[in-house]
């Protein structure tokens, strides 16, 4: 059961809604420990004075900010505490902006914001509905774990999401990357090249279904761990390198042909599923369902065509 990591209030004008904050993401990366090769024993990191093997006690470690090469300004806990943000328990919405105008590059981490109690549910739902209708996000600052965050509060399904954000000076300008300059001399694509690229994009277009995409690297690592733990012999192979694109038109044409073949295979698979799904149903039953789903041209479809059309909208 997820636990709230922050409790406080969402403030908008004179409206103050008690809320709780939950992490929206559960990291599932593969974590490794460092071991000594020969003994298999854990390797631990120690705090030592630079240039010596003398370990430093935790109480003797202070924080320093490097102002020049090798020159540090030491700051005490009391000095840092004096400039910490006020420990406010409020997410105060300062501005409302068009959500589509906020580039995702500014977003850092996502949290769910939910009402803290039954009394807060109604004003919370009202705020959610109004923001969703206007397609607006509220820009706010709030303090969590002694750190001040810039955040965007946005409607997401039935709840509000809080996106912690990068400040403007943290986002790099692409123009600062040397390789971006090469785009100026790349030349404009021809109309034929652009049309073929658009056809390829249209061919690969699909509805956003998050469950279709899995962390294949993590799965392969866990399979590898399981195989080695079972004593299996592992044979490694060099990954095949994909050749660089030399002839753009040839690459686009080959990609389109591959996409057409994949689409034909998908259609055949759908027809097979449709035949299986519709085999025990009459055409009248399939037609009635197609009517309920608002499928155009259903009156002229055969039983198989009705089954396939229903499969595509399911």
C-alpha cells in the first residue's frame, strides 16, 4: 500500500484544500553490489582523507563549496539552515498556464496529489474539473524534505498530478551543442523525401498503450541472473551494428516496404482472431454489436467483415 510522502494543502486564491502527495513512479531498475572478484565478498566505500588511507569519522566531515580550483568555502549546518526555505506545508498556485505550452523537458518527477479527507474531496474535484476543462496547469513552489521545488500541478485522469520542474537556467539551450550547428548545412529535405517520411510515420502510428512497452534490458538481465544461478553456461555474442544511413531514399523505401509487410501480417492475424471470435455468433448478433459501437458501413458487411471491424475497435 503506497504511503504519503508529504501532507499539506493546495492553495488557490482563498481556496485551501488539504491534500496528500504520493510518488507516481516505482523504480524497477536492476541494482548490483560491488564484490571482490576472487572472494565474492562485498566491497564497501570508506571516507578517507585525500592522499592518505586515514578514515574520517562522520562527525568530522563538513560541507564545502568549491569557488576555485582546489579552494573551498566551508559552510556550517547552522549557516545552511539559516538560508533554507520556510517549511511551509502549502502548494500555492501562483499562475495558470496553457498545459500544451509547457515543454516536457522542464518536467522532472511525477507525483499524485489526492484529497486528504472526505471534506476535501468536493473542492478538489472542482479544481480538477476546472483545470481539465481549461487545459491549464498551475505553477507553484513548495517545500519537501527541506528543499524548495518548482512544480506544475496538472489534471491527470481522475487525480491531479504534481510535476516537479527544472528551473530555466537548468535547461540547456540546444544551440550550445556543437553538433547542432551541422543542421544548418544539412539542407532542406525534398518534397518526395518528406512525403515518404510522413507515410512511414503514418504507417507506424498507434494508440498510446503503455503496457506494450517493457524494460527488455531489465528482463534480459534477470534471465541472465537466473541462468547463472542455475549453473548454466553463458555464451556472449557481439551485438550487431546497424549500418549508417548512406542513401536516405533507399532507406525510406525499405522501411516503408517493411512496414507494409508488418501491416499485412497484422491484418491477417486480426482476421484470424475475428474468425475465431465470430465463429460462434450469428451475423445478426455481430451486426447488433456493430450498431451499438457505431461502426459505419455495417449494413453492407459480411459476417467475417463485421467480426474484423469489431476486433479493430475492441
